[in-house]
């Protein structure tokens, strides 16, 4: 599906962008991959990393806040992956105007530019924090998700299709708990602080995240939210897997943090279908007339909730040790 296609990734110098480029170059023969981001140094580093693929990659300096620049960058683009966002919870709380400009206004700019350029499909990356948000970052991403769903109403029956892919913190990604624990271990620390002993999280690798985006590109009709079926783990088990026998002082939950990640709410269960390896939340409102449910799924039970705390799949300490070696060695 991506053969001979031009793909633009906003925020493409991040962890997801690197892995997405690796995946596409391994399994497809794209015409061009455009990395759209505002950090020239990260683009310089990434350009050097992919020199042997130089005929496929283009690097555009630009901000999603800049609608005119986005319109220029999207000329001739078939697919857009919107990964750019301000994601650090404390930074967004302290700089709310900046979070709104990037995460909400930027989403609107991506939508407008995609519609004008005649892009075939746009897949926006979301987060568990957009579900019942308790912090500003989650609030901005909830609005972004709603914008991308509603954008289908502006594109007509044969125009751009917009969909969302939602997952939690990717294992090993910047700002997540694994590199935080690892930095303590690297400095010779003998204890790993736990915010709350009850805390759980989902485990998703970058590979799984990229595969879900590709599935959404292949299957989305517009307005869907794709969510992977992935295992849960306890933060205490992660600490023991990374530093066996360590002390684990409980330091208290941080502002804007939840005990468990939630991907599908009870309210969304009325619109959610379960597939072999993922869930799809279909839009609550559908103004563009596409009420198709993708084949192979079945409705979830009423009041179903997909939470890391009540998940049916769990990782043991041994499982986590194995995944730390296999998943994190790739990036």
C-alpha cells in the first residue's frame, strides 16, 4: 500500500519517526518520506543516520503551528502521520498556551493543509492521557482526537480520511519510566522510587505502535480510533526486573499522573469493536455518512473498559526481563 507513495511525518525526528522510517524502508518501496519537524540539529543527526537511503528521505524544517509551511510541505503527499506534540505533562501544565498552540492549533493546521493538498489519509497519534484527562496535556490531546474525527465531515465522500491511533507510553521512550530507572542504575543506585505500589501500565513496543499505524492506514474509513491489545505490568515488577532485589521506596503519585492507563472507557464501549489484535472505537457522531464497521470484529460488552489495571494479559518479572532485551535493544 505504501509502495510508490509519498508519506509525511510531523515530528518525524522522534522515536516513532525513526522506527516508522525503518519499518517502511524494510517492507515497502516508497517514493518519498518527508520528515517535518522544527529542530534542525535532530534533522542533521537523522539525515546522517539514513545517508544510504538519501534518495527516499527529505527533511523539511517547519512547525505544525505554521499552516502556510504545512501547505507547502504537503504538496504531492499521499499519507500524513501526525506525531508532533508537546508531551511532557509538567511542561504543558506550566506552559498551557504553548501546549494549546501545538497540540490543538497545530492539529487544526494539519487538517486544513491535508484537505487542501488532497492527502488520501491522515493518521494522528494519540495517548491514553486523552482518555478521561486529568492534566492539560491529556485535555489538548482529547480535543485533537475530536478534531481529527470531525475533519472527515469536511472532506466529502471521496476526500481525505482522518483516523486516530491511541497507545500509552512506549517502552523505553524518552520521558518514560524505563530510561528513568536506567539512569539511576547507571549511576550505581541501589533503590528505585515507586510513586504508588498499585500502579500499572501497558507495555507496547515501537514496533507494535508502527504496525498499528500501518494497519490504520490500510483499513481506516474515517473517524476510527485504533487501539492495540497489549499486556499490562506492575511498576514494582518492572523495578525488580531492571534491578533485582532493589529497595522500592514509595514516594507518592505525581501531579497529573494516574494509577492505571485507560484506553477504552465504559462510555466508549457502546461504539467499540474487538478484533483479534486490536480494538476500534468508532465515532460517536458521524456526519459524513460512513457507518461501515470493519469486518472481523464483534461489539464489546456494555460498560467494557480497557484498563491496564484490569487487563486479561499480564507480564511477569521474567517476561519483562526478556522484553527489556528484545524490544529495547532495537532502539
